[in-house]
């Protein structure tokens, strides 16, 4: 039998990037336990099982085994959590000291700002050479953010820079196929403008960001893919303006209950502007970013009051959407511009958005960006008209 050189084994397998998670639990004294793992994997859907492979000699794994409890959590680390990853990997005790966490409903630590959390109960432990093969039964799971995950590759940590991403949560296979048809137009626009371009679709009373291309030019901004926002004034104006009378009525019916008649009239006038221009626009970074941040919290599913706060934030941002004309002579806090994408039946199936950068943008650049966006959205509409079935 050929003996495999250990160095060569690590070198070759190091060419395969892996995600990084931290397995957490509580010891019998009520203190948190944690272990960095690069071998986490989804195992089974029915029953729902996940697994990881700790080294048999690991003291962190021994601590998780030698306790009364059988519950543990899997924390999928974000790309900016390398310090947490290294701390847990190098410390012998007090691994989570200095880092924020809270207990899940099943009693395992959830690390703040992680990408996702999977709550588990021990299912089985079996032999795997110099490692153990641990499988956990999934009790609960949810996403915490849309940040890119931390990766381990060739002995170092980092993340990936996606050309484009898509999410199919809450959308049909047919819709995902139509998204694939317009993806090249989204990617081309992102490359030409050196900006993030995203695509949203409407699912009843929500808008879901289902695709993204390019990279954000704003500091601290992570991917918008998977973000949900409510279909209510002033956001979602493209779907209201080009979705027919029923969509417009539903949109206007979602006006904040404290709004007066003047605000209702304002939103109706904004829709008329969107139809006239062929696009919707958001001016003002603070209000626009506030909506996105509130949406991330509201749709993580862990705070029942967060959606009510989101509605209030959306209502407060009314004056920053579609209220004024952009001229080539001015300077603007250009947050976003959105154009409709129509299917073969003429329905507004998607919206395509270009996101602005920090600071001020000249009016001439905003106008040029909007015109290029409209061309890309028109090309995407033609793609759906001639190629979708």
C-alpha cells in the first residue's frame, strides 16, 4: 500500500477552499465552549443532519464531549470574523472572552455578526482515522446576516469575490430560470459602471433581492442578496408604477397608518414621475442605508418588533425617493436608481438597481448612470421576451 506523504497531502488538499465555522456549547458549570472547525458539511435533508470532523486529540472537542449536555451550535463565520476564528483556535480557555454572544433557545452560544446559526443535538460519533465523524440532528437554523463567509485556503483566511450571486428562496424554479436569462446584462452593467447591480422581484407584499453582480463601492457594505423589504411607499415604486392598477392600489394601501392625506398625494405624484422617467431613484445615503440595515434585522426572524421598526424607518425615508429631479449641474448623495424589467407578457417581473458610492456624485454622472441602467433593463426585457418560455 502506497504511503501518502503528510506534507503533500496537506498541500494538495489545501487547494480546496473550505468554509469556517465555530462549534459552540455550554459546559456543566454554565460556561461557554467553542471550537474552530473547517470540515463542516451538510449531511441529510430527511432527517435534517449536519456534520463535522474534529481531531481526536483536540482538547476543545474533548471538552464538548465530556459534559452532560448534548446540544451544540454551528456558527458560520463572516469574512470579517478572522480575529474571532483565530482567538477560538489558539486559546486554551475562555475562548469567547471579549466577543459578543447570546444563548439560543436550545442553550448554545450564538456568535454576534455570524452569517448563520444551526442549532443541533448530538446524533452520532464514529471513527474516521485520526478524526471523529460527528453528526448532529438539526433542531433550528436561521441566517443572521448577508455578509460573505470566511474561507480557509492554502493555509490562510479570506473570502471570495463573487462575479454574481443569486438566491432562490421564496421564488419559483421558473422565475429562477428567468433570472438566469438576464444575469449577463446585470453582470455587464456592473462591470461597465464599476458598481454593485442587483435584481429584485416582488412576492406578494415583499420585495426580495434575488441577484447581485459587482462589488459595492460603499464602506462596510456586504452583499444585498437575500434581503427582503416591504412593498410599501416609498420603496418598490417601480413595481407599483409598472405593475398595473392592482399593484399600485396594494402599494398605496401600505402607507403608514399615521400618514396624512398630503403624504398619500405625494406618493401618487412620485409614481407619476417614475412612469414618466422610466426609473425610480433614491437620493440620500443615511435614509437609504437605514432601510437596508433595518431590513436585515427585521428579516433575520429573531425580533418580533423589528418589522414594525422597519415600517417606521421606511415611512421616514419618504422624501428621499423620487421627490426631485436630478440635473447635470448639481451634486447628489446618489444612493440608488432602479428600472423595470418586463417579461414576455409585459408584466414588471424584476427591477434592476444600480447602487451609488459614498459621498457626493456629480449630477452628470448620475444622469449617465441612469441612462446606462435603462438601456440594460431594456435589453434584459428583450431577453425575456424572446428567450423565456
